[in-house]
C-alpha cells in the first residue's frame, strides 16, 4: 500500500516527534499536517485506517497517532483495537467531530490516551500532544546500585517500579502505564482520599484542560478507575480495594493483612 511520506520539520527546527495522522478528509488532513510540520513535527498521513495499520505492521513508528473516528472501511475505534491487539502501544488521540460523551468513554476504554474535538483550537491540541510525547521520552534513571527491582507492597498488592508491573495475590494484573501510575498513587496513599483532579492530573499532566470542565475530567477518571477495577477483578473476582468518595474522588482501602 502506498504511504504518504512524512512532512519534515523545518530545517532550522529540531523535530519534536513523529505524528501519524489518520483521517479521510483530504482538506483537513492536509491543513493539519502542514500546521504540525510548521510547529516542528514530522508528520506521516494516511487517508484510510487500513493503510495506517499496514504501516505499523511493517515496523513503522510514531510518537503519537491522531485518529479520526468516522472513516470508510475501517473506523477509528477498530483501528485502535487492532493496534492494541497487535501489541502496538503508540499513544492515540482521537481527533473527531463526535462530541457525545459515549464516544469519549469508548475511546478511553479502548486504550486511547485522549479525545479532542476538531473544533478545539490548534494550541490546545499541540499542548496535549506535547504532554504525551514528553511523558514517553522522559528517561527512567537506572538504579544507583545493582539489586532486586524496587517494589511497593501494600497488603496483597505488589507494584514493581522497574518495569511498571502490578501483582495482586501473586497474580499479574495487565495495567497500562497510566493505569499503573493511578494505582500506585492510590496505594501509596492507602486509607486517604485522592481527588478526581489529582488523579486526572496524574494521567494527563498538571493543568491539562478537560473537554467538559469538571464533568469532563471526572468522567475520564471514572473510566480509568472502571478499567483498573475490571483488570483486578479478572484475577480476583472478590477485589474491592478501590472505594469511591462521592463528589471528591477515590481511596485505596488500607489492607495490609
């Protein structure tokens, strides 16, 4: 399948990262790719989801994917599912005209990092991309001395900080990096309440603006917590350590038995 070459960053600007833009709207795709290139990104574009999937299947790489929802043949949510099923964990931002909350929740549940309406201004999109890309590029310092990987243990929970792996009653829990960070924050403050805003900032970066204000970031946090609970229950159906404090946030119940 033919692939549109990446638009290089200007010669006097170091590339901020590679963006894969997947959208069947030719005019929108061209305009946004040029704007992103002007800002310093390398951009590779695809008019169909199948072409994007083929690119990643052949070993192609990107720092972030901007993905449209409504596309012919294979829609955006199917593209996301197939990427995750094939082990491609590149961050995905849905960029769409669909504003109903049900679409945002479905995108987050499917493994997307963010959901941005096309009507939002370019600076907002750029800021969200910057937070995501910089977060992935932040190096993890090696341990000062050789030895067993550091771990946080709270009751039946074990979080291995080297590799970001979670275990419950000795069984591995398949958490994403963001889910691991949220679980670690709650567990480290076991018995104390952690606000929706604290959890949202942990997932998105401090000062990140939710698409729906207070309602938006709370909905995002609820979606994250729902997935985390489901994954723990998959290895232990009696799991009940995460408790909601209505109107404020969540707490990890202190259980060191």
